[in-house]
C-alpha cells in the first residue's frame, strides 16, 4: 500500500478490514505454532519516542532474548527520540535504521502522534499512517523482518475506567498501526490492550491503584516490564527456560527439557544432583516486580521449573552451589516450583549480571554515541563519522561483558529437609 492509498482509509474502511483480528482478540491456531520473531544472527533496531528512549522495555526485551538464547549472536540498538512521531521516524529511517544494516526492526510510535487530543484528530490519524507507511516504503525489498507495535497506554491520574480519555484516541492509532503492518506483510504487536487490561485489573481491585510507576505517559520499571511482556508475547516468545522432573523417592529423572541432570542421588530425605541448563532465567528487577500481581509475566515468559515428587511431607531447603536460595514445601515441589523469581543464589546473580551488562552497554551507546554524537548539533557533521568510530571502541568491552555474563555453568542442586 502506498501513501496515496493509505490516505483513503476511513473509519468505515478500517472496520471493514477486520481490525478485531489485527488487535489480537482472535487467536488462530497457527499463531501458537509460529516461530519466535527474533533469530540467531539478528541485528535489531528498536525505534520509537521518549518511551523507547527511556532504555527500559527495550533493555528488558534484549535481556530476555539473550538469557533465553545465550548462544545466539545478537546485536540490539535503541534509537528512541523523545517527542518523536511516525513522521519523524520516516524522516530518519535511513540514518537511524538502514545505516545499521539491520535484519530486524521494531517500530513504536503513537503516543505523540495523537497530540493528546480526545477524540482523535483525523488529520493526525492520517499523518500517523502516512509516516508508518513511509518507513515501510524505505525498508521494502531489503529482507527485513519488521514489527509494528501499538503504543503503550497512558495511566491517567483520575479514578475511573482505564480506557477513558486519551486511551480512546490511542486505541484508534493502534487500529491504524495494525492495518499498515498487515498491508505490508509486517508483524503487528498489540501491546496496548494487554497493558490496559492490567491497569484495569489494578483499578478494579482498588480505585486508587496506580501501578505503572513513572508518570501518566512514561512508565517506570513496573509499567515498562509490562510493556516488555506484551511485546514479547506478541512476538511469540517461549515461556520455558528449562524444566526438570525428578522422582525423589527413587532418585530417578522422570523428564528433563532444555537441561541435563547428572549425578542424581538421595541425600537424607531429599536429593542432590547437577543441573546443566541451556538457558538462564530472565531477570525481573525488584523495582519492576510489583507489576507481577497484575499480569502473568513469569507464568507467560519465565518458567524455570523444578518438580520433585515422592518426598516426605514437610519443608525443605533448596540450595544451589551450596547457597540456600529458598524454603519450599514438598507439596510446592510436587506441583513444580518456578525458580525464575529467586532473588538470591548463583542463577539469580548470573541473570542479574546479564541484565546489568545489557543496561550498561546500551546506556553507553545512547549517551556517548546516539545522543552524544548522532543527535548532537554541536558536533560538526563532517566530524561525526570519525568520532562515532572512535567511541565505538568503547562498546567492545561492554559487549564482551554481556557475552561473559551469558556463559552457562552446571550447578549443584540440593533439596534438604529443613531443620
């Protein structure tokens, strides 16, 4: 679809296109079978406005992908600019996207495009679609996998339904994003509706609940983790880190998925074994974890499971490499215990180290290169290429720190009867 054809889209034609299915309210059977959006070898550009430039949900997405696929060779770049719109994105596609020679691009505009007007201004709706389509036109024929994301919602300060006010405008912009994505063979990710649903769930529990953190427009860590969850779900991210099922009575491995169990033996009423995982749990920062009560983030994306049946009733210590990390009951272990939410111990420290290394790398790139040179009007244009090349040398140790944090190590697990 070219720009002229997009201009002819009206509210009635959007409805005729079946926007409901674009917004993820229908789930065809083949969607669950589709592969994860990201792949080994990807060079990923994430473009957007100030919500992207916060370096939160983009970092969470990157940390997830690296932790889940630690042997992949990946490179992410965040090129969010505060106050930007799809029109601005269209104007800087060559400089900020194509110059990186990416394989994969995510586009997140809409918050500023609506101009904070209710109801939506038709001229702004049209400009938003034309900006997105312009970006698509520039990237056409280059073999890129493109995901167009709806904007995150606002979390209004006033009591009342989460969908009132500017979110009604943003919903219309989500419809436009879905149409542009599908007309161009791109992936559409509806992060708007899952996010609104979580906000509404919190308001239903208490009218005074405000759960995003940050301000009405710019979520803090909880709301940005909610964004990352909705984005990753929309990109068909797998839930499983790894899973091990053990018969504790007979000291027998029943099933192991994405991990290997060796040296299993009984130890008193419990068991001891070595577990070699193929992935790491996704670190969910403590500052963001309050959002877990409003959305099934760990259940959907961070299943690091240990199931042990046949243990005598009672409480047990879970130890990893000799450090106690949790106290659990035999009943909890028999159901399957998710270790992804552990905040202590070797696996938690390693998952956090990945997260911290990703944040440090991206902060350097943003501050020293993207904001520090590319967007810095005080640096002469003719000198920018050389300065970027010079400062990119500082990326090497930061990227190596990420790779070092991802090195997988077999761990000794002990489940012992608590005193």
